[in-house]
């Protein structure tokens, strides 16, 4: 079957018994290395759909369906697929295989076991766990050696057609071999197979190697000769769309993101103006969170319930606690505990943790730092490579000068510190608990707990105790 996006969805598949788990199954995920149609140096199966590489989406679906053994049969450098496929997946090198059938055969030794085998494609990222479970259930119920999916398309051009006689499948006819009468036949081979292991490996070994991408279809004729094959129609043809070029990639991305948005809303997440909100496939969001227009949630972000995010917020690989409010800011690779508020135009950079009830004003930046509970970071401030205690007030325009031109250095700010506006802390430096700085102070030396410092460079003019008693601040 060539790489084309099906143009129609059709009536529901015949009723079948879906299994609840693919326990005992082995899955072969065929990952062809062709990147020509993509006009890319990256194989098609590594291109992301909804932020996740296609091969990872398929492997994740198999894991979700309960499949314990997943083998990715690689038509490209296996090293490029190991990380992309995720944990618990074995990659088989089949770069020199001639066609899909010969590639599948390469995994015979690794797939040792007599449980049933499912064969699917890594460039088919819109398949659902429902369909995988239905395919497995139909195969087990029918008791045939081979079960496969078909789809009905309004434009079947480019696909192998199903040859039937009196309703029974007789084989698959490749497009190049079609007669004039068969060219308009809308039932096509969807390219997903379930088979008994012993029969599959023996039959694959009998097939003559050829370069056809749909050579697995030759299994059908062998199954017919043995006594029959089970075929059933996929519920939605879009599920079996193969992604081979940039236009199909864009269509698949839109389709999967629509599914994600619909699932989130069904699960209790409010999306204001859903088409403007982009959520990746690897994201988890709990109920009663509100996403405002223009918001992008990407990577492996998790968001607890009761948050309000946006408009125009960008969150990537974030962990967000319950009840947070985030304006139109960019947050990456960090953790926000419960009740954190982030104003507009802020940037939280990787490696940061904002503890419970922290407040960032507008135009604040935090990088590789921990900010303690109830601390407020004023607008136009920068906290980089710092350990900030609880109940600290960071005045507007205050910064940690963490870079000396060669190395980065740490700043430590104790609990209850009050930083006047435009304070500059030249790292490495520490400020003890309860210390205070005057506006515009440049702190180059450690400040004792409870001390007040002012000036350039900052000098101690008193302590919290002496000033409270009315003593000489000097």
C-alpha cells in the first residue's frame, strides 16, 4: 500500500469482540527508512505528529493496549529509533531487507514465543487502541491463521484492493496488477495484520523477497489456501492513513490534535476557543483546569486540576501543581507547586522549582533556581542559579549577576529577605535570613542574617534588632 491519506470515513465496523488487553501478544512495528517524499534527512517515522515522533505514538498505543513485547523493525539506522520508540522496545536492524515481508521476517529470532503476532506500521500514527484490541479480538474469535483490516475509500488510488468471491476474501491485488473493472473498487488493504506465530514465520520464509512496500499482502493468499482468512473493516478510514509527505503529516497533526482537544474537554478541562489551543500527545491535564486562547502545552507537561493558563502561554516539559495561574508567559523544563501565580511576559527556564504560593510579577525570569514558598519576585527581575528562601520579597528590577564571563555562580538568599528595587547580587554571594537591601544596592560580599545593606558596593548600616531599638545604624 502506498503512502496516501484516506479521504473518507465510513460506517462503523462490523461488531466484534475487543480484547481488554494484548497480553501474550508480540507486536512488530515496521519502520521504513524512506525520507524522500518528506524532502528530509530525517526518516518519516521520526517526524512528530502532535509533538511526538510517529514511531513513539504507535509504540505508546501498543503499551496502552497492554502489549508486553514490542519489536520495531527498522529500515533506517537503529540507533536513531532506540530513544524515539521509548522504553521496553527492541529495535531490529532490517535496512537491507527487500520489502515489508522480508523485513518482518528479520524479527523472527527476537520474537521467540508461540503467542499471536500483530504487524503494524510506524507511519500510521492515527490508529487507535480500540482498533488494535478489536483486531486482536476478531483474530482470537475467528480461529483463523490470519486476520487483517480493510478500509473503504472514496479514492482508492495507490492502494492494494481486496479480491472477494461470494463475499469471501481470496487475496489482495496490487494496484499495478488491477484490471479495469477493479480500479474503482473502494475496499483496500489497511496494512494491519494479526497472525498465529508458527504459521506466520513459516509463511514469511516461503515468500520470495521483493522490494514492494506492500509485500506483506502476499500472506493473504497463503492464508486463503490454508483454509481462510478473517477480514474486517476499520471503523474510521483515517485511522489507517500512512504518512509519507509533509501534506499528509500536517493533516495527521490536525487530526490528532482535534482528538486530544475533544478528549480533554470530555475529561473536564475547559478550552476557550479550542482551535487556537495546541496540546501535544504527551501532555496530561486534570479536570477543572482552564486553557485560554493561544496557549501551547507541549512535551511531557503535566498539569493538575484547577489551574488557569493563558492566554498565549507556552508550557514545555512542565510539572504544574493544582490551583496555579499562569499568564501569557513561557515556562520550560521546570516545576511549579500548588498555588503559584505567574504574570504575563515571564520566562521560567529549565531546572527551576517554584514552591507553593510563589508569585512572579510581569517580565520576571527564573533560571535553574529554587524559589521558596510565598516568595514574591517583582517585575523586571532575574533570578538565575539561585537558592531563594521562603517569604522573600524581590523588589522590581533586582537581579542575580550569576556570570563572570567564564563561569556561572550561585546566589543564596535566606528566608524573609527583603530586596529593595534594583538590587544587584554579584555571585557567588549569600544573604542571611531577614537581611534587607536598599534600592540600587550592589551586593558583592555575604550579608549577615538580619543586616541591612545599602550603596555601591553595599555596606552594612545596621541590623534588624539595632534599628528596631533606635540605635546607631552605623
